[in-house]
């Protein structure tokens, strides 16, 4: 059984503190490095797509999981990042500068949306972001000179210093590297004063204001960070699909992102990763399951959406802490065995929080 003791001030700042954790994460990293040579080509492409969705899920987690701001239109920031990146690299902008510029443009749009959106919260904020996503889809479809309209635009192959990264394995490692950079950056961000401010606004805006936190500025900052990270995912998604169209950034994609953060576990970057993996693999699981179902069931339109909704409802009812909560329970079980108690994670009653600061 492991007991957590800090012997120096730097112990609490370390990302990985124990030898067992170093070994586990090292083995995972080596497995990810070897995966392109172990998995079939089809699954290498699928894992690259999962990496992209993990980045997008991390972006939404900053806004929804850490700040408590609901967004039903985050696919719009994916679209902005994708189209901006395609436009930049089509005009001979280097790949690294292009993806940074696309992320900055997504963050600027997030700033413009976040400024008026801080006046509302909850369901009203969700409707604002949903309306923004619908409007942006129409703008992209009609701005033919830049976006190619509803027919879309082809995406040039990514390259850095003359090295082509459009191949299956090079693109896999590109997505993996960017995911690691984003993940480590967000870990350090959420563990600092900004992360504590985000969580304070999420838990109680009144208490956060009383503690001197600029509530409105924190919300806007969360929008900017979330949109910037999601824009990076959109730029990589453009290379994955190789032909960008407005239909690829529909409302269903926004709902999938929301499901990733909810099922993964709100307020946890690990949960964002787990939720993205789970939701990204769910369509493949459904396609494998369809031949085993009766024809009257497998032939129904919208079966995938029904399964998504069912999974979300089951998680909310039986595991509100998400996949990350289940992981913490299993971890506590193995660490404290045989002293583990079933009521260790028993949920208490939830009382109404303080009213929103006005």
C-alpha cells in the first residue's frame, strides 16, 4: 500500500513521482513508438485519428471540464483550424508556422465568441455556441473563394524542412508528438494559478470573485485556450481527411466532443484522453456488432446515434465520474488491497451551489 509523502517542496510539482509510474509510462511510450510496425496499416491510420480527437477533447476539457462552460459548437473551431491551415500552407507558409497561425486564428475567434458569451451560462451558453457553429458552417459553404464552398478544398501534404510527413507512419508520429506537447502544456497550465482560477470559477463564481479572481477574464481565457488547442486538432484533421468539406464539421462532431469529456470524466486531462479513445472506437465496435444483430435492428437509421446516447445515459447514471473515476477506483483497489472498502468512493448528497455572481 502506497502512502504519499512530500519530502521537499518540489515533490508536489513533479509530473511523475514514483518509479512504478516511470516504468508504466515508459512502457506505454515504447508501445506507441512500436505500434506503426505492429498494427496493420488501417489501424495505424485509425490511431492517428484517435490522437487528433484526443487533442480536440483536451481543448474542450479546458472549457467544459475545468471552467464549467458548456459548448455544443466546438466543431466550429476544428473547422476554423482546418481551413486556416489549408489556406496558409497553400500559400507556401511553412508547416510549423501555418499550424501555429491556424491555432492563433482559432483562439482569436474564441476570444470574439467568449467576450459576449460570458454574459450567459449553462443552457443559454450552449445555445450560443450551437448557433455559432451553424452560422459558421453556412459561411464556410458560401465563401467559395477561400473555402471552396460545399465541394471543399484538397489538402497539401505536410512537410517540415523538406521532409514529407504525409505518409502513414510519419503522420502517425507527427500526431503523437503534437499530442504529447499539448498534453504536457495543459498539465502545467492546469496545475498552476490559471488552472486553480478555472476550477474556482467552475465551482463557485461568487467565491472566486470574493477571492479576487477576475471571473469574466478567466472565462474568456478558457475560451481562447480551448479554441486554440482545438484549432491545432482541426489542422491535423485536415491532413487526415485530405479533402476538407463543411459536412465534416457537423453538429454530430460537436456532440461527440461533449461526450468525450463527459464520459472521460469532467475536470481530468486523463479523462479527456480516455473519453476520446472510447468514443473514437465506438463506431468501429458498432460496425463489427451490426452483422450479429437482427436485420430489423441493424438496418435502422441512426443506430450509431442511439448507441452514443445510451452510453452517455448509462455513464451519467452509474458512473458520473466517467472513465477517469473508474480508473481511480481500480487504482485504489490494487494499491490498498486487501484493505479496500467498498464505500471508499460512495457519493454523498449534492447540495445547490451558491448563486452565480452578477
